[in-house]
């Protein structure tokens, strides 16, 4: 049998050295890969997962497989700097080694240590393993650390290869604590065989099955044949009787032997395959689980993919061995870490921030607008506009019905509030001077205005009847006439849009999607990685100072955080979110402010 262990330490997103082992019933494959660059840890790990199927499904001899694998890794990791690769494969007791770079392979045999790769840059090596051999693969960084006497690491190559399999990973981690400036990786392989007392050099690896039983049967048959020449001294009739008897015995012995051998072989093969498959699934689950945990901060989408693969692999392992404690323990660990890896946070309570009834009795708003640390709220029924300073926690009433008329929507941009009023058109209110000015008169060309936004001094109206976004630019005295923001060739249906936000792009919310526009043209945008499918999106938020998009799904009581490429970053879950009307996000202070039944509540971003 072959026992092995792997270890890696001090990996970062910029420098990585990793070890991978892929065992199977009679063909085993392992590799060390290291390099430098942005997100190199994830790049190497992703390539390594594709490597397994590529190696084992390839229809070629071992040397050709290793050549193709090396070529594949160089193509996949072409952007990785200082890429170094060491590949080994052993089939029964035959070993193959292929290297690129300075990673080293050492053989420990009969008390002697041999470097197998010191003079073998890019050459294919092959040889035979013997009972009791140990093979150790070291990343270039780990070998240098072991050879650096000035660091006084307390360990040598001879000492490390002499460790038990169970101690190997712990020893490498201790070495890393001496100098954690470089990523380290290693593999220790302990080669044992059931062929005790058999001459290894005479073994044909293609017939290495149940050797002791086979040897005994064969010797019995030879003894029978050795007896036949002695029959020449017997009478002819007696000879015939004996030869006939011996022939029958031979037929029975051979038949019994092959029947027993096939049963034993099938039993051994079945047991071996079952054990190997269990080990493979368990190892895949461990590797994918480790990958998911390592990626949860840097690449949430890949972390989710790795977690899903880990769950699938552990399920397959438990199908083969349902009561295996090691697999059950790993399954429980995966379950307990799932929410953390997927960044799903439960909101048991929300913190009260402001009771709007204290600002003005029975004040009620359905939307909020944010700019420069202030919130703007409009009560459409009572025609009252107020602002609230988030840091100083003071509020002021900016205008009433006399100034606002039949006001429907309001937006804050710097020190100015912009208001859409059905009877007064577009109003601009100086929040410092509390002076209101009509800047655009009501326009008969407007269809049905459902939202207003101020950005970089410009005013934007969302018209869901004319399927257009109207844009107004500031002039020396007031504002320009309306301009169509969407290009003539941009054809969209705004019939069910709800609201919009602007950073440098314009984001428009429909029932179950968000449309992204750049310079008047529709741009591609899709949502990926959500834990459960989105139905209706009730509201959303983004801003020029926000790195992310935030979607409110009231049906499931959650706020979903996505980056502006559509990749899910986190989810916040809570029953109270089903009651939210609108919300804003202050990423700088890591706060979310929620408008809910006449009050503002808040929770912290993780």
C-alpha cells in the first residue's frame, strides 16, 4: 500500500505554492505548483481541479500524459510569474517524474537520501520503487528554508523525510513559523507493498495480484509435473492409470485455482475500488472545502462553486460508507461553515435610528435620497420635504405645500434638492439657503414621470410612458431644455420600471431585472451566484460612491449585495426586511438605513 501526506503554508493571493495528490486504484498522480501574481492562489487551485480529469481521461502512455499536463498548466497559468511545476506519477512500483523549475524530489532508501531532480531540468525520469522507500516533493522555497542554516529552522531534509506521515503537515507548518515570507508546499509518500519476501526486480507490474496464493498453487502444480518422469519404471497399465489420475487432479486443481483466484481478485478489486473511490471523494471534498474557505473574501462566486463541489463529493463518499466518522465529521463542518462562506447573514434585530413622527407628526415617506451624508425624504400626502444629517443626527423641514405644489418625487445632489411637481414642473431647492426655484416648467411632452435623480448638477426624469430618460443640463441662468438620454437605436420597454439610480451609468429597475445604460446605450448586465432565484426585485440602491448594487427582495426578506459586474457578494436575511419600503447604503461607514412604517432603522454591513 502507499500512504501519503501533503502540506502547504504561508500562501497569499500574490504568492502561492500548492500540492495536489490524485490517487486511484493502480495509477497515482501528484504535483507541486508555485508562482507569483494577482490572485495566483485561486488561479493555481482552479487549474489543479481541471488537471485531474485531464490526466486520468487521457488516452496515452504515462510520459505523453505528463507532457500534455505540463503544457496544459503552462497555458492555464500563462499570466503567473515564476511558474514552477513538479509532476510525479507512480503505477504500481514504477515511478515517473517531470519537472519545470526548481522544485525537488528526494528518495529515501535504506538510510540513504538521493535528489532525483537536481540535474533533470525538463527531462522525464523513471525508475522503480522498492518496499520501504520514501519519496518527498519539496517546493523550491521549502527546500531553501531547510538548507538555510542561518534561520536555524531546526529541521533538515533528512529529518523531514524521516517523519511519520501523520507528522509531516505539522512539521511544515512549524517551519513556516520560522520564516513566513514565502509560500511553502510539500508531499511525503511512504511506499509499502504486500510483497514481503518477494524479489521486487522480478515482478511484472501487470500481473501483481494476490502473489502469495498464486505462488503456492503454482508450486503444487510443478511438483505434480516433476513426478511424471518417474513413471517410466512402472508397468504400462499402471502408467495409464496414474497419468489419467494425475490429469484429473490437474484439471480439478487448475479449475479450483482459477475459480478461487477470480473470486479473490474480484473481491480484492471491488474492495480496492470502493476504498479508492471513497478516498477520492473524501479528498475532493476536503480540497474543495478548503478552496471555498480561501476564496470567500476574494472571489465569492468561485467560493460558492467550490462549496457546491465539496457538498457533492462528501455526499458521494457517504453513499459508499454511510457511517464513516471522518466523512460525517467533514459533512457537519461543511454545513456549519456554509452560511459564512456564502456570506449569508441573519438579521435578528434592526436598530432604531429615527422616528419620523418626532420630526413632524404623522410624517410618512415612501422613498429616500442620499448625498454627502444627508438623507432627503418627501411626504407626498402632506407635501413636506425634510432632510436629515446622518452624522450630526439633526433634521430640518425644507419646504411645504406652498413651495412644492403637487410634489411627487425628490432627489438630493450635493447642497441641492430636485423635486418633480405635477403642477410646478421641476424645482431646485438650495438646502443651505432654503430657497426654492422653478427651473423647468411642466412639459406636455412628458408621459408619466415616475422618478427624478440629480447627478453632477444635471437633472434626470424617468418616463415610463415615453420609454425615455429626460436629461436637463445647468446653464448660466437656469437649465437647458430637455434632451433624450437614450439613443434613437436604443429600444426599451419601461412599462413596469420602478425607479433608477445613477453612478456613471444609469441603472433602471424593472420587476425582476436591472437595466444598465452607458452613454444612452443598453449595456450587458446579469446577476450570478444568488443562493435562491430572484423573483420580483422590490427596490434597489447604488451610487457613485458605492462599489456595489443592493437589491431588496421583500418576498424572501433579504437584501442581496452584488458587485457592479453582477457577482453576488453577500446576502442579509431577516423577517423585518419584508416590511421595508426603501433603503440607502453608506459603504464608507458600513451602514444600511431602512425606511419602515414611519421610522428609519439601521444595521451594519459585514
